[in-house]
């Protein structure tokens, strides 16, 4: 079926050398930021820079294949990063001190600054969504627009129960487990998942289970919250809370969407996000 669709854009009339100059290729590199070597992937040649922030144990390559491949490369320059201790940003090994989300937010923003992007938008999934919320609140002059999905600003006892349900990676579906085992090896993958469950569950001990609730009113950039109504990991109340506390934000509920709605419904997701970012 894909062959039947007309090409999205005819080749330019002026010769421009190899295809790479159309910005379709994805480059991978590392850059030193805050004392660690952070790995990132970059594609596109648009004037609007966008940073993709992955979820727990995630990386650009495991979490954002359809976005790196198909987002509009004329409009956007897309960067996907591996937070410290994840993906190819090892060493160091991943740990979860109380401020790990703040640390990721600073790393993410400093990475984009190191890459010479003056202002950029954030697309954050799951843990990456929490990181993006914190970054947008703390660095308002740098963030153009914000998209989050599968994110939460607090941790309830119900959430802790859900997290403990995924503590043992041997019970994960083969489809989700396999790319992560290939990336990390079984030992690092399983131990880091357990450490994550412990680390994020600690927020439940805070007043109201707070992660970053107090920062939401500080987010001034245009914000788009997407939530899958069938998300088994993040109850919908979290998306509604974020929407209610970020002034002027927009909430889209996807009736068939689960936690990985940007992979499962990549075409719809990319279209909605691109329209918002334009």
C-alpha cells in the first residue's frame, strides 16, 4: 500500500548532491554535558527544534522510531536523547536519587544548549513527560512548546501498586522486553527496572505524592497533553490534573490509546503533534 501513495515532495529542481542533504538521515553522536557523555540522535533540517524525551529505561532508538523516521524534516530538526544511565548514555549506570527528574531536566536543556539550539519544543513520554514538565517550568525562556503523554505530576498508592506489577521484567510481554534486553543485557535491564520502581515509589511518601505539582502553574508555553484512555500504567486522572493546572493547555484523549500510543498510532500522533507545533 505504501508504494501506491504519491511521494510527499518532488525532488528539488536544483541538484543538491546526495540524499543526506534533504535532512532525511539520522545522525547519532555523543556530547559531554554536566560531566557525562550523553548520546543523542538528530534528523531533519527545519528551523523548529524539537527534543524527544524517552520513558523509563528508554532511549531515542527504542522509544521514538516512528517520530525520528516520519516527522516533517523540512519544518523540524528532531533530536532524541538518551538520559544518563539509559540507552547509549552509559556510563554512568542509572541511579534514582530524590532529584533524578530535576537532574534529567537540567541535562536535557543543557544538551540542547550544547547543540546550539537557542529555543526548542519538548515532546515527553511517561518519565520523559515528567522531565519535560519540570524543564518547561524551570527554563521558560528556552521552551517554545510542550507536548506530554503518559505523564504524571504525583504518585498515588494506586500508582505504587501498578509500578510493583511491572517490577519483575520476566513477566513483561516479549515485544516490549526484547529490544530493552538487547540494548542492556538482562542483568542491567532487570536491576535498573527494580531500582526505578523503588525510586519513583518514594514520591508517594511526599505530601500529596508530589513530584512536580507545584511547578505546573509556572509553565507558560503552549502545552498539549495527550492521554490514551486504555493506558494501564498511568490513570487518566493524572492527565486531567496536569491539564487543569497548566493554564490554557489542551487535552486530547485517544479512546484506543494505551501507554505507547505514539508507537501504536504513530501516524495519528505525529499529525496531531505537528499541527500543534506549527
